[in-house]
C-alpha cells in the first residue's frame, strides 16, 4: 500500500553512505553522536539535532561509537500538497507549489539545532508513529498518523531555514487562491523512466543531453523540464549523483585509488572526480576514505574488547 509518511528507529554502528532517497527525510537524533557529510559539508550531530534532507540529496554518516535516530520518510507530493494549503493566499493553484518550494527552500540539506528539551517533546509522538508504520495499518490509522506527523513538524518547522518570499501589491491583486486543478499524483512519464534507466545502466558512459533527448524523442529543453519535475535535478546532475554514490562505494569497499574510482564511474581526471564528490558529499574523497579506515579500526577495536 502507498504510504505518504512512515517512520523507523534504528541504531547505527558503522559508516553509512553517501546515499540518496527519492523522498524527503527528517532524521531526529535520539542518542549518541555522528559526523554527517552532505551538501552542507562535514558537521557533527548529537541528541537535540534534526537533519532535513530533500529528495535525491546525498548524505552519509560516521557514527562516533553509535548513534540512534528516528527517520521520517515523507513523499514529496504529499508535502507539496500541504505547502499549497499553507500558502494558499499567495499561490494560484496546487501546480504552483513546486516552483514556490524551490524558491523558498533553497537549502536541500540542513541540520536543525532544536535542543534536547524541545526534541524530547517529540519522542512519544515519534515512538507511536514508528509503531503505526511498522504495524502497516496505514489506511485504518490514517488520521492518527497525520495527527502525529503534524505534531512533529509543528515543532520542527520554525527551525527550517527558508528564503523570504515577497509578493508585490500588484501580484497580490492578481493572485486568488483556487482549488487544485489536478489531484492525481501521476506516475513518472515513460520518457523519464527510460532516461533514468539508461543512466543507471551505464553511469560511466559519456552521456550528453542531445543523445538522451533523442533517445526519447524530446527536445533537450523538454527533457530537462520533465526530468526536473520528476527528480528535482537535470539528467546530467542526476548522473553526477549516481556517479558520486558509486564512487563512494568503491572507496568504501575496495582498494582502488581515487583516480581509478573516478575513471570507473566516468570521470577522466582525478580533479573532476574530486570536485564533483566534494560538491555532492561535502568532503573530499581522501577524507571520506580516511573516515572509512577510521571506522574499520574502531570496529576492530570494539570486537577485540573482552566481555
């Protein structure tokens, strides 16, 4: 069954990622600490912190010992629907919500410092939301799940950094709130799926936008528009994300050099690979590999301690 919101609690002992999800994630740190790396760079998190990640944003973590988090996964269309009604006085209809979101939420990766007292208020709601998500009775407990979600986001929303939106008197005179024209959250267009699958099947290929557009019989402008509508990124930016994700896996799981890892995923120079990696993950490949070895040594030390 489709779920617009679900939650899970987990304890993480080893380095994770960087990985990206096709949904919005709220990660509430409950216990322990970790180093996160994403578009915001390399930052520590501890109890009282909440991590906000937009859809298709890479993020990884290095636990300091271990860290326990509750993660809420939210469907982007579900959130856009709420955003429309929140800003119905400045939006003409539901179809304007995506562009408006891009205007005010310009930081797709944020660490929100709520503090332990405020985040402690969330714990009973989070525990119940996790329990309902695990039970899987989404339809039967729909309203309770919505109530819990709104209780949580009500406490977190004031900490989310947004860019101010200003409407001139002339704009306000022309804008009238209206009912959404289209309530159907339609599936991805066939052209978008075809391009996505092509990119995923051969990330090392030197793809060009004209080639991708010709494959699906669209103009380059049309392809970019429909792909951004689906994934929030252009096809070539999406390809960069896939390459960085695979490069991180190679650095984490093999002994290839940084230059070799970059070439395997499609970059011809170490400088280009390193620049793309740092832009997406927030740290250099060298730093990422050093964290991997530090995490492995820590795990070996933990397992050697007598019980």
